[in-house]
């Protein structure tokens, strides 16, 4: 991180990675995989942050937690479907879909904010992102060929006989 942020990093966290803040960061990042941490570093590089992230901010980057603003954008793009972004799907899991679809914009914003906070805490504590939902293809009925006039007459006669000629 010192190579990315230079003096800003070392003045904030020190130059020795094994002392002071380094030990705290090691505890804060425990449980993350190498690929998680690589994703966090990549997010720092791609995000063009002018200041180094705090430990919680860096953990969010490692765990793929987007900003609340980005999640709100995902929700504005919903068309009755679940969001495609894994974290946004996690947030959606904490929302009553019926209430959301019938709420005012302000109520929807509040629901998303509350669900985001819950999902963020769950993820920061090591909770997994939901797996992508599999689309269930509806069984397609076989096409029904129209009955001939003779066949319709035969079926109608059978039905009349079954009910005692009432039809």
C-alpha cells in the first residue's frame, strides 16, 4: 500500500508492516483469502482514491461491497427481477419485495438503506454472498391440434350420454 499511496500511507500507518497499525491491519484482514486482498488492492488502483482507505474501507473493497449509491442504481434498474450484482442480491434478500413495489420513493430509499446496512454488516462479519439464481424454464405444453368436426361431435355425444342427455 505504501507503493500505491506513498507518504500518505506511511504517515498514517507507519513504515513497519509488523508493528503498530500493521498488526491491527493483520487482525482486521484475518479470514480473507489472498484473492480477496488482491481484489482490494485492485480496487484501490482502479478507484483512483487520493487517500489510503481505512481498515474497514479496505475490508469492504476486499469483500466486494459496493457503495450504497451504487446499490441504489442497481435497484433503479430492477424490472421485477432480482439484481444481478451479488451484493445487491444480498441486499434485496432483506427487503419485502411487495412492500418495496408499492412504496413511495422515500420509503424505497429507506428500505434500501436499512437493508444495505444489514447486508454490509453480515458481509463484513464473513457472511457469504448469495449464489446466482438459476432460471427455471417453464415446461412448455405440447401444442394441441384442433379436433375435426366428426371428433367434436363424438366427444359431445359421449359427454351427453355421461350426464344423461342434459347437454
